C-alpha cells in the first residue's frame, strides 16, 4: 500500500474528481487507517476493524469514481457490486459470498500480472532464444562457429524488424473439448466452479500447430515464458493476503435493499439481503477454490441516493457496520464548468484527443463550456437529475456531426463557441418533450 497521508490522498483525488470534500476526507482517513493498523502491535492489530462508509447522494456526483480512484491509488483489489443483484438465500439471485470470490479472482489476476511484469525482460530473452531455434533449428549439441554467427545475424535482423514479414509454426495449447456447463442450485456457485474446472482438467489438452508472423510469435512465446517463470502458488497466496488486508468492496444501490416506511410487513427480499450481507461485512471466512478468505479487514463502501428510503431504514445490525456516513452534494452549473476543464481526464480533453487522431484540432471556447454546463444543469432540473453523466449526453449530441465528418475534416481547426452550442442544442432544449428523449 502506498504511503500516502490523508492530505496527499485528497490531493490525488482532486486531480480527477471535482468537489465532494467530505467524501474525499472520509475515504482518505479510512485508507490511512489501514496503513496505521498494519503498524500496530499484533495482539491489538486484529481487533481494529475497518470503519466502513455509507455515501449518500444522487447519481452522477462521484460516489463510484471516488472509490475506484481510491483503490487504484492504493493498488488494492477493488470490486463494484450492485446490492440489488442479490436476494435472500432461497430466492432467485446471486449468493452474497460470490462478492468475495470475485474479489479474490480479481486480486489473483492483478498479482499474477505484476509478477509477469517483473520477469518480462527475462521471459522476452528466453522467448527470443526459442524463436531463433524455430528460425534456425540447432544442428547438434555443439553448434559450429558458422552456426553461431548465423544465429547472431538473425538476432540482429530480429531486433531491427527485418524478420517481421516471416512466419513461424508454433504449437498453441488448446483445450481438448467444448466448454462444459455445470448447473447447480442457487447459492452453490463455488461447487459449480469446482466441478467445471475438474471436468475440464480431465479432458486431454492438445497442441494445435499454428503459423504466426514473427512479432506475434515472439509475443506468444514471451507470455508463455512469463507464465512459466511466475510461481503461481506464491502469487495466489499474496493475492489472498491483499484481499484480506486491503480489499475494497463498493456496494452500490444500497438504498434499494433498505425497507420503506409504511410498508405492510417485512420485505424478505430486502431484509434478507441485508442479513446475508451482514456476516461478510462484519467479518467471516468465505471458502473459494483458492482457499479460505477472511473478510474481517475488507473495507466496504456503500452508496445510494436514498430518495425513497433513508439510512435508518436499514436493519440496525447492518447500520452498525457502517459507522461513517457522508453526504455528497448535488452538482450545479458551476461544478459542471469545473468538471469540463479541471480534471486530468476532463471530457473536453477527451474529445480533443479523440479528434486529434483524425488530425482535427478541436478548441472549446470559454463561453461554449459555460453554455454546455448551463444546458446540462437545466436538463437535470427539468428531468431526472443524473449529475455529471448529463455532460456526456450533451457533448455527444453537440459533437455528433463533427465526429461523423472527422475523416473529411483533416488538418482543420474547429472552434466550439457559445453560439454554436446554442444553435445546435437550443431547439432541443426548448422542446421539453423532445429534450426528455434526446438529452
């Protein structure tokens, strides 16, 4: 985990997310507390539980993005789950333990990729030797001076790209039969996965000779060598450790499983999901095909708009596992102007770079940005408020003709000004029925 102070974490999040200071501070403290916990003496370390967070705010204000950027910053395994996908055990829906299994798979892939990157240079060297063996099969155990010289000339040609047009025949590993589907009752996904893997392992693997261009063959051999050099067992253990010590689960739409006031009797689906999630959130052991995974120190960040329900509608036991609550602010016109210009991944920069690939220079004037922000804010007020996501819709509508004509506009500079934005979008905005469908 990177050694970031809370102030540095907030500063990093500011590069991509506008506003929402309270939410950024909450996740920054939660992340720093993990770093602190790992430095507490062992007897007390296991007793320190993560302070899970509930983010309250409408869609499109940055809840998911804050969590995703936080996980990327920490290099932590991260998974986003929509709570409405799960139902109480015994009803149709996914088993809540699949959250931990999916998180573990993601962590294993992450660690294995990191380990492959560490041995990339060595794997490339070994792949190069195998490729040269294919291009110039060795004659005997002791090659002659002429053979060694020819091999080195081939190596130089390979590095210079002079062999890129040649093809070589490789034996590409391929499964011996069709994909096997195993159906099991709901809640037994782990058994289903194990049975499928067992049956596939029983099928004989066979190699299929395939002719590939030299660059593709080199890449394929490099991947094969990297996989062979990585200790997969150690990588799996490290992945499980990361899940247990630094995993982050983002539970979206948590308000959809909260009970509503004035309901007639308990809602088994909603309360049942909360009660099924409770053991994982408070800490339990989940069996995966890679071994048991404990969730005691996994950080859970829940979010929801809470329009029809409120956090107090969650069952008390579930509420108690989310002691930190932050409210995210709705976004207005001024926020949209900042979102369009300030972040490193600002939408205006994205569209400018996209059109630059067609040799088209796209320039957004200040009055254009202000008009785009005004229109997005107006549509959000009139219809469903989807926050910053409305900017995507408005910009796509504004730039669709330019994007379509892009290949014919090469070497031109197109300036988007306020008048252009008004001319293209005002007719749609004025027709409220039309704007509901278009914007």
